């Protein structure tokens, strides 16, 4: 009886809607992080000292300052300082893209610089331009090296999207909390069942990505 009440159709519908919000934030962020991160990674390989310093500063700022601080600054700080009323979902996407771009960029940089220098020199000797060398020689080999790490990063982004609840986004964690609060009088151990279900939902999303990364590491050794 208690179990049936806790997982009635309305509650499940709300949980899956919250999961959809979580997935939307995560996968939009992953999509743009992959694009901007690749571009940023190429820029990080520049030999210009100023460009390298700016890129390194951006990367270190993103790594040192917690994601939660960026969420609060963008959502609450900008609203106070500039009177910008930004959507909580938009703020999450922007912050996660900034984070994902930095981390993905460093992965791409490491993959590109790991390619033997003689391959680049050989491409130049054959008459290829720097852009052609990057596209036809460097990128295909770098892709194998960056993909497992990129998938692990994207898995982390999916899990970290749960921080959206702290700025009011009604995602799966927030919905779970609401259901628990409304069910405690009827189901005393409601938190165990609801958070257990949320655990399973996150596992269903993240486990295939984790297995894919492991598989690619073995295939591309």
C-alpha cells in the first residue's frame, strides 16, 4: 500500500520530467563543450606566449573555483549587480559549458601535443598546410587518444548537473525531495525508496558511457 502510493503514476511522471530536465542540461552542455573544447584545445597549442598564458589562466580559474560558486555568481550575483534575470536552466548550461570547454580543451591539447613531431614535419614536407596537417594527420590520431577521457568528462558533467537544484531548477533531485516531503506522513522511509530510484536513473544514464570509455580504451590501446 505504502509502496503503491509512493510510486503512483503522478509521482513517476514528475520524476521522469525532472530527469528530462537534468538530461537536457547535461547533454546540451556536453554538445557545446565538445565543440568549444576542441577549438580551445587547438588554441592552447599556440606558441604565442600571451595566448598560452590567457588559456592557462582560464583553465586554472575553472579548475580552482568550485562549480557551485560559478552557479551562485551567475544566477544570484548577476541579478544583483546588473539586474539580469537569467533562467536557472540557462545559467546551468552556461556554467557547465564554461567548465566543460576548459576540461575538454586540456584533453584535446594533451592529445595533439602527444603526436610525434616528425609526423607534422613529414606532412609539411609533403606540401600540406598547417590546417591540412591538423585536419588530416593530427586530428585522426588525436581522436583515439582523447575519446575515452572525453566520455569520462561527459559522465562527470551528467552527474554534476544535480547541482542545478541549488539554484532552483526543478530537476530530478528537486522533484525527489518534493515527493519525499509530501509522503513522509504516509511512508516514513520515503527517502530510501525515492533516492534509491534516482540512483538507478543516474546509473542507467551514466553506466553505458562508462562502459563505452572502457571499451574504447581497450580497442585503441
